[in-house]
């Protein structure tokens, strides 16, 4: 009698073997791009959900030193993948995917409470069209910006636990002000199908600005009652929209 030693060992150890389910058709590769004042770790819950469903999830750790550097960091990750990609951006990450999304591998874009500039538009200037409620962004004195830790929770993540937002405030990544002052050379959403999430309690990007941007791009829009950190506080809802984008595009 042949013995399956893998399953025998699992039985002896009292463990359950769980295999990730493969995505039902559609795109397999998902690339997640964080925004300013944050890093890729915020995508952890979204990545876990998508990975458990069989998606190949990559997380960009852009340096936030310049717009060109951040776009290059995103393209570097895309270059490592085989096959079509769903490119997802949060906040300032939306500007990044608007430029990096012109890569031929990118088949769909997802904007999560994100900037969605048009060709020639400057992300920082776009924010001023409809100013947000938050006022905590301050200069660091050397060309970089940060969020005042005393206002970080209310501006960025009011629906997360205090201990978590305290740590996020202390570990925030300063962003080069010039990165927000660089115009978009070619808006990828003009030629690629686009999904978007409006965070209705966003204090970092005005929800009305999100609605304006997503309407002009004819995005598939979902609204979530959440802070700017909707990708952290509501990972299931965000993952669902990413899956919609992945499954809407036929893979050849």
C-alpha cells in the first residue's frame, strides 16, 4: 500500500492543509502601489485576501523621492511579471499608476481613494481644485512634506484604532514636494478600463474631487463609508473591486 507521506505528516501534526483557490478566469497579476506618507505594509490585509484566492500579488515600495523615481519603481515590479496586470493605486499612488499604467502589460487600473490626474495635470494642483478637510500636511524644511503626527489620525485614518494610527504617524514616509508638482505626460486611464473607490469620509482627498475625477474618466465607481485609509480599514471591499477589474478583462 502506498502512503502519502505529506498527508500522513499533516494528520500526525493535527494540521489542516489549505490550498489557495485559483482565480476564476481573468487576470492573475495584481500590483499594489501605496501613496504618500505611507509604505507598502498597509496593503497587507488586501494582499492576504487576494493571495488566498490565487492571485499573484506584488507590492511596490516606491521611495517617494521624486515622481520619476516612484514611476520607475512601479515599472520595475511590472517588468518582473509575466502576463497582464491589474495596477492598483492609493492616494498619490493614483498619480503613479496614471503614468506607469501606460506599460503594455497593464490591462486595468484601480484607483483607491486616489488621485487620477489628466494628461498635463499636476497632482498637487488637482488637490487644490477641491481642498480636503485635513490641514495637517507641513513642510519638513528640505523639500519634503509630512503629516503632523497630532493630526495624522483625523487626516489619514480616522476609522483605525488609535494605537495603529499612532504607529503609522511615527513611521510615515516623508514625500518630496516636487513629486506632487510633476505633470502627467500621458494619462493611462484614457485608454484602459478603470475602476475606482470613493472613500466618503476622506479628509486627505476631498470625496467630491474623487467623484469628479472618476466621473470624467468614466470609471466603474464604488463608494465606501471610510477614511482615506480605506484600503486598511475595509480590505474586503477594496479586494472585491480589484477582483471585479481582474475578472472583467478577458485573458488571451
